[in-house]
C-alpha cells in the first residue's frame, strides 16, 4: 500500500504506518475475524510493550470483551467511565495507565483499549493511528470473508432450495427449511411461524427441539409478533438486556430452554402480504450479523415460494384423493352367493399387490367393476385407472393408442401424443376384451410387460412405465392358445391371478339384491319413490336366464324406474328383452330328441339347484315340484341324489 493510499487516521503517527504491514500479513494468515483480532492485538501489545490490549464493545451500558492479548483486562477491572466517555465523545480518552479510542469503522460501539505498563506509555496519536490501521485491515478482511461466505451460502442455498421444490408435503418442507437455516447460519434452532386462518395465532413448525413439533403463540407475542406487525427484521443480542421483552419467556419456561439471541425476518408473499416469520435462535458463535439477516431474508423469500407451490400441490393431491374416494364409494360388488363372497376375498388379497390379474366371465357380468374394485382398494387408488377396449381399436391404431406416437410418425400424427401406458403410469391399466387383440398387438404388449418400458410410434426413446395391468375377456383363452390365436407366453404373463365371474343366472337370490339396488338408484335419479317388487315378479326375476347378465338386469330396472306406474311391480311389468335365437344354447343339434330332452332337463335341474345354493326344497318349489318328486326325477335322469336323506 503506497503512502498516497494510506488513510489520514493512520498517518497521525508512525506507529500505525509501521504496524500496517504486520496487520495485513496477519489478516492473510488468519481464516476468521476472531482469529485475526486475537493475533493482531498480540502484535499491537508487543509493539507498545503494554500490559494488555483488548477490543471492547459497549452497548447500552454493557461492556463485552471481543478479543484481547492476555488475561489482565476483564469485566471487573474495566474503567467503564473512561470507556463511556471515549464512546460518547468519539475520541481518545486516557486516565492513569488506561487508554481507549473508538475504531474508525462501521463496528458500532467498538473501542481499542490498552493497559500500559509502568515503564511504557502510548500517546493518543499513536493509539488512534494503530486503531485506524486495525480498523482498515479488519474491514478489508471482513469484505473478503463476506465474499467467500456469500458464495458458499449461495451455493448451499441453491442446492437446498432445489430440494425444497421437490417436496409435496408442507410439514416435511418446513422441517427441511428449518434444518437448512440452522446448518447454513450456525444456530441451535429454527422455527417457521405461519399465521392461521384467523390471523390471530402463529403456528410455529417444525419448532426443532419441541416434542410436538409445533408451537402456537398469539400473533402479537414477542419478537415474532413485532416482525409480523412491522414487516421488518428484528434481532436480540445475547449481551443486551431484553428491555422490550421481545423474547417470549413463557415458551422458554415451557420447553426448559434458554433463548440468548434471536434473529427474525418476515415472510412476505407475492401480493405483499406478510404470511409469517422465519426465526433463528441462539447463534452458535457470537451475535447475529447483517450478513445473517440478509441470508435469512433470502431463505425466507425462497421459503414463501416453496410453501405456496407445496400447498398448491397438496390441494391438488387432496382434491384427487377426494375424487378417488367418491369414485371408490360408487364401486360395489353386490351379492351374497358363495361365488361372489369368494370373489370379494380374492379381490381384497390381490388389491394390495402389483400382480397381473386376468378377469374372465360372460359379457355383462361386471368384469370392469372388479377391475375398479382392485384399483380403488390398492395403494394406487389416488392415481388414474385407464380403461382400453381392445376389441374396439383397429390393429393399425392399437399400437399408437397403447404406446403413443411422435409428431409426424404417420399421416395424421400432427402432434406428439401420450399412449395409455404413459397415462396410466403409477396407476392401473385395464385391458378389456384382451382376447380380441391382434397377434401384432399381443407381441408388442408382451414386450412392454417384460421390459416395463414403452417406445412411442416414430420415436426411439424408452419411456419407463409402472402401470399395473388388469386384463379381462369373455373368451376361453386356453382354447384360443391351443388354436394359436393367442400367444401362450402372453397368456401366462397375464394369468398370474385369475378371477372367474359367475353368470347372473347362477347367482340365485343375488338377482333380487341387484334388482332392488338398481331400482333404487334409478328412482332417485327419476325423483320418485322406489316401487316394491311383488312375490310373483321376484320369482320371475330369479327364474329368468339373463343372457345379458347384470347389464340386462340394470337396463330392465332403468325402464321400470322411468316408465312404470304405481307403487308395486308385478310379474307382468317385467318386460324382458328377447334374447337372440340360439343365445346361450348348449344343446347339440345333432342328437335325437329324447337325448336332447334329457340333456335339457339335467341342465335345467342343475341350474335351479345351483341358484338355490343346494337347497333342494327351494329348487323343487321353483320348478313347481315337491322335493320327493324332484329326487325321483333326478334318479330317472341318472343324476346324483346323495343329499336326499340328509336335507
């Protein structure tokens, strides 16, 4: 440093100019502010051959030793009147062996204090010159440290805030923020206070060190209350009496904790509204600084954005969950026959797994309802259930529909489009009528199920998919496999768990339960009281073959709800839709009439017994027979009648 650049304060005496290079070298060697002052004061003390030299800070009549060259200057022997006079007059004061001069810096209230030895003394000009040199070098050192600290702080802040933006839970986010602040600014605790809906209470979370993880205090209490009210940062140092009672001591008492120092900044949203405050408690070393305040203000600004985003995500998740719950409540498998009770148990077991499920059964038996039950009972219930009717999509469009396509992949591909597998990622993909899928589609589906990735038509990028697969068919897949119309490897991939749905004609009194359910549902929609179904109508409902299964019954009840009159439904009101000829006919046409008649009677009796769950008396009654006559007929037909004596 040339003479022309040396500040005037240092030129008051040769002492400052002589010590300046030494102080600069010390600043280069020492890493922290405290280390610099400790080494610098020792050098100054040696130079003047004094008893001791110290750096003292005075605030509101309290004196604190920031650094010293030895143990001789302490709180008990400080010449407080001399120090106060030097601080108030902003000039050097000397008395007996004591000297004190203010530092020429922004370090408010700091004094360079010296206790001279009996054989040496320091003039006011010398002390002022050295104080100016100490102040200059310390300022430069502080700028260097602040620059390094700010770079490290910004790097840490960027890394941490990027993690914040990935959080989808407010409580977890607040805890991450508090931990970030304590680590970044070296404090014991951190709390984020947010105003509740009333604006009268501050909820502090995570309140590190608090068992419940949450504090509730009045919005006007303590330092936080002042920050909320004024919208300005506030501090309490550990060496200053809390005259304004900014420390909420009731909380300290409640938690068995001592608050020594505080830093609190407001949290202000994009509309300029104060929504809370970010508070740090007990700096690990020294008091909070202007840099700490600036850093916490930055953290608070990022926190407001992250909290707003997370709350928005939570609202979306909650909304989606509510929609899923409403949908789940509407999905029911109504029935009490043994087959349906077993089916419900199976669904409950497999729902919580990711196993592939194959649902089989005639058209209209409720295969899609079973798929919905599995989805809504699983951990995927808040995600989407995507249904695809494989029979309704042509082979040329199937690949695009399932796997998506890129822009320009084919003539009509004007823009990129996600496929069903991508849309169902994280959820469930229901492939209905899987038996009607083309051979080419089967091959591509198998590859996706094995590799768990899809590639869009016209693309090359593998896209991972975690969709659960539920398939359904009304066809006999083993027969299709034997006829080489369905890939055997795909069949085994899909057939991890098989659920067979019984036809409605085999479910006995379930027909009545379903009829009453549908009738009530449609009558509520039609805003009319549900009519009663008389005994004759009930008997006819159970006796009907239901070629259209549940779908046919549902349509019948819908017609009755909107078109029938009166409060009672009789047998004549059951306007069944005639099934197509030969529908559900299992009797071969190339056999004699006697054999066909016998086959029909056997099938007819077996169906009635199954509907009545083996109750022979009920079965006989529904066929217009006495039980003994039913047994006699069964013996004539060569049917087993083992239960004749046990019923």
